[in-house]
């Protein structure tokens, strides 16, 4: 994906539990270049800390990536992904991930901060 803007959306698992904003699985390579990923811009640091302390999460993660050989992120912006359980921006399962020149702004999670793998 290149030169796009992606705003808050959702996907669910088989039990209808919210997983992520974007979900990718079973690809050989996946490249993100010069995109903007924007979560919930109603970021409130006190609310984030309260949700973490109480174990209440809106999502498991923002971007779930599984079984992809190589994931490359270059000069993307990821902002306002909060209230996540695993990885404020990425939950990476069985993939090699590299990032160069991206900006991460006001993202948080109980486990993994920006990336959980």
C-alpha cells in the first residue's frame, strides 16, 4: 500500500470480538510506504491510563499481521491507536518486520507499546 490515508475501522474474529483496524494474513511480502494510519483522535491520556489499569480494551491491536514472510514499513505515520491489549500499532505473528523513517504519535497498549510480537 502506498500514499493512502486509513482511518478508524474494525474487523472481528469468529467470536465477534474486535481484533484490529486492519488485518493481513498469509502473504509472501507486505509493504507500507508513505501512508497515514489514524486511529481515534479523541486521545485522552488519563482515559488511556485508566483503561490499561482496569484491563478494558477496545481492540486487541490496530494492525494485525500474521504468517507474512517480510513486512516493510517506510515513512508512514501511525497516530492515535490506543486502548489496545497487544501492540498499540502492530501485532506481528510469524513475520519479519522492518521500519525506516516512520512516525509514531500517541499510540499505546498494555503489552508491546507500539509493536507486540
